[in-house]
C-alpha cells in the first residue's frame, strides 16, 4: 500500500513540475513578445515594377486616400493567387465603372514566399498600375497575422478588408459587410452626436468591425469531416471561448472588414503573428468596445490550404501566450 502511495505521490510531483515548467515557459515567451505589436521592419516606400522607382508608402495614421483597401496575405501562392486576383479586379473595375466615386486599392503582402508569388503579383501591378495594386514584401516568413497587420498599417482606404489569397470567399460578399458597417456606423455616429443623424459623415472615422462567417455551414461540415477533426475543432472553439469570450462563432474566417479608425486601433495593438491573431482581434474589439458584426458569407474549400491538424497545437500555444500576456499586464493596450 505504501509503495502505491509513493508511486502516486511521485507521479503527482512530476505532473506539478511539468505544469509549472509549462506555465513558466508561457509567461517567459509572453514577456519576450511584449513588444511584438511593433514591426521590426519599417516600410516607407514601395517598388513600382513598371518604372522601377520607389513610391512613398502610406501609414494608417495618415488620412484616407481611397474608399476601399483589400489586403491579401500571400505565402507561396503562385498557383492560387492569379485566379483570385482576376476575380477581384474584375469586380473592382466593374464597380468603379458604374460608380465614379468608388476608389480602391489591393495590397498584396508577400510573407516570405520562395516560389513565384512576387512575379505573379508584379505582373498584376504592371497591368493595373501601382496606384491600384501594391506589393509589400516581408522578406522572411513571419506569419499570416503579421502579413495582414503590415498591409493594414500601410493601406489608404476608409474601409479595409482582409481576404485570403485562395479566393475561398466570393469578393462580391464584401458588400454584405460594407452595408452592415455603414448601418452601424451611422447609428454609432448619431448616438455620439444626434445632429449628425441625417448628415453625411466619414465612414472611416467611426469604429466598426465586421467578421465574415462560415458558421451557417457548420452542420454540413460536421457531417463530412473526420470525427477527430470535429473533436479538435470543438475543443479549439471552447478554448477560444475561454480566452476571448463569446460574441463571434467563426473567428477564423479570413474575410473581415474594418473602418479605418477601428483598424488603426486594433492593428496597432495586435501581438500574435500567426493563426490566432483573429482571436486577438475579437479580444481587442471587446476591450475597446468596438462593435462586432458577424455576417454569413459564401465560402468554398480550395485545394492547397496551409492549415493542417498540426496547426491546432500552434493555435493553442498562441492562445496561451495571449491569455498570459494580457492577464499579467505584460501586453500593454495602446489607445490610439
């Protein structure tokens, strides 16, 4: 009996040591990343592949020069990027021809690709001019979150949309997010100043966020996915709920829109650089009381996804870092 107790005590002691070690590692890594919301590389100019000249690069703190910015993160997307960009440019050019007040830009951020992504992007810049399509290289791979953050911080739009390079979500669905943002922004503006209720206002000055969602497709996905993938995703959703709270059912859809004021405040504070930056955006929206809208979008599975089962542990690791960083106060909130 005594030997059994000794084994149990030894096992418990080892478990506590491992747990303490894990917590220590998480806290240390969160401390190490306390300034990760600040870019290591400062982008001041962009290359125009047509003239080979450098073009001044804007900053989110500058006044808006366009109505809409579309930020496309790309990592080894030589194969999938052309079709997505063709569809996107067809929509944007068609809308601009019908509405002369509509202006836009597409910002492609290359997250350290080693294939022909840069060549594909430059071909589109040459075809549509550097005023309409811009290319920002990160140099080395830093993660999807950092690619999107960099694009957001150097965009010119009043409304800023992030969308994946695979074209999984139809670009026309941006109008769903756009219309809802306008409705909420007008309501928010009239609450702040009732005299502005029927007066034109700048959409970019009001803080609103809209999250594209695939939650309406969940029932079908559950029926077609392997049981262990469903188990892992349900577990991940539970951890997200604990880390960021309720409010958005589908945090990971890569189709999100922000007003310029909201993007400036959110992306100045985002610390996570890879898969779970979306969850941090939800957390920050709640911290800043920025209205969050969840809107169903059309979505289809495109071959070549970078997400795998191995991504789940990395996501959980980032959520642990986020929780430790904000709960301990190591990750500061900057009110800009």
